[in-house]
C-alpha cells in the first residue's frame, strides 16, 4: 500500500499539471468517470469533483476508466517499467526495439523520458548498460572473454570492446579488478525510489520523481569515476530488507554499508546527520555548530540538500529554528511522515497516516 500526499498538495499538483507527481497519485473526476495522471493536459475540473487514488488498480476498482489523453495505465513507472524489466530479465541478450515498444502499447518517446528521469539514461542506453553490466560481472568472475562477448548479445569483439570502453572507461581486461555503480528500483510505501551501490556500500537512494535526480547521477559519475549500470548486489538486497523493517516500525538504525564521497565539508555535515538519533531533530543552526561552523547554517543547508542517500543519511531530521519543516527534496509531505514515523515508536507508517 502506498501513502498519498496531503489532499491540498495533490489538488495543487493536479491543477498545475505537475509531471513530477506522475506515479505518485491518480486524479479521478466524478463528473466524467475518468481518472488521469497529475500532468494530464486536459481541462481541469472543480476541486470538489476530484478524488485521488494511490494506484491504477484502486481507481479502476472504484469504477473509473482511464483517460485516453494522458493514458495513465501506460504511463505508470511501477507497472510498465516492471514489465519491460521482466522482459529484459528473461534473456541476457534480449533487445527491445521501438517497433516492439509500440506493439506493447508504449510510446518510445515516453519510455525514453521515463528511463532518463528514473535511471539517468534512455531505455536503449539502459538495455545496453544492462548487457554490459552482466558482461562486467562475468569478466570479474573469470569467464572467458569470447563467451562473455556473445553471451551479452554482441555480434563482434570490436563492437563489444568499443561499447565496454565507452561505459567503463577501460578495456575488458583491466575490468576484472574494477567496480561500477549498480542501479535498481526500490518500492516503498512513499513511492518508488532508485538505489545505487558500489562494492563499498550503498551510494544512492532517492525518490524517482525528485527534480535533482539527474544531477545526482552526474555527481555519482564524477565522485566515483565509475559507470552507472542496472544491476543487483548484496548491498541492495540488504537495503530493501532494512527499508521494509524501517517502514514497518521495527528498525531504528540501518546497518547496510554506505559510500558517500564529497567535499570535506559535505562529508562532515553528512557524518553529523548520521549522528542525529532516531526520533529526534536538529536545526540548521545546531548542525552548523556541530561541525564547528556557527553562523554557516545556509552552507549546512546546501550540503544537506546534496545528500544522495535519503532516509539512511537522515537529512529529513533537520528542521528550521522555529520548528518548521524547512525544505526536503523528496517533498515536505514525505518529510513530515518520516518524522512522524520515527516519533511514533514502533508503529507502521500505514498506521499513522
């Protein structure tokens, strides 16, 4: 079950056709019997004629039919992205071309934009990176290069080497001892998140509709000097387990390893964030004093906003001096719920909303 933002926030997003809320909720119009994406360009009804649902299934079971203009049943990342990923997982060398996407009822342009937003790469780049990511793991595992090339769906050694070098910045040989950033989708009661991990630990956890996500992808590439490829690791599996326990109210501290390179000041701020106990908050001024920079609350706020590992490095625990929530990249409604969950002492998130 997914938690919805406050009604007034959903009303604002729907009236503004805010695409950043696509997949977070669906708006159903009582007078027409139709449900839409928040970004639907159709004329907006009166607020009193609109109700909101967390999923397509909920809207359909309430008797609404999908809007033919914004096609909400085709545009929800959790549903159709999972279908595409499942199809990719069915075979190592599968390739899904634009014609096949159309046969599946998907507009190639929409697929491209969704993957670019959620994974920092187009769908075709994702497919290519996925094949190369599997090849990378095969090479690190000692598999023969000839077998790796053709098992990855490439037709020639030269094509494979060129593609490999573009993504990893090295030839296949030295990659036996290398690393890359594996990206994967994580479902939470607050909406989908994208997670990333390197050998040292989790290096990314962000809500997929966050406006800064593409900037975070670029920063990861620069900080780690590694390629971003789709994949799974033991760190990501542990992350899913611990996040599930956190939202169930049974986990107060995370033990999954973290990797968060940054400037000396950023790392100092993030380390202080890790020291804020579960269920407590600190003001920006208090955090500035904690890092030995009294009066630098604005700089602390900037470093706080650059945190790439949401929830685990708890930037949501920093509030204004007067107790106001302040800002939060994942949305203030999420910040409020995270703080309420942590203060609830063992209650599930779904029990406090």
